[in-house]
């Protein structure tokens, strides 16, 4: 359960933004979307490999 302490006089939009950020970090929505459709282990592995190659390319561009 996510608990967001709201300080006295704090703007509700700011607290809501903190809640959304914490909720996104838990990965609940991401996992829910993954479970909607089955994907073969070989497809998952290929996707992870493509993502790793993409991230490596971005890091090389920074250097």
C-alpha cells in the first residue's frame, strides 16, 4: 500500500504528483499490461536484447 504523507498547507496537486510517481515506480501498470497477452520466452529475450542494444547506442552517443 502506498502512503503519501501530506504536509500541512501543501498543495494537493503536488501530493498527487508524488503519489503518481511512487505508483509508477511500483510497476503495477506495466505488469498488468504484460499479463494481458502471453508472449513466448524467445520473444521476451529478443525484446530485452533489442532494448539493451538501443540503450547502449544512446550511451555511446553521450560519450
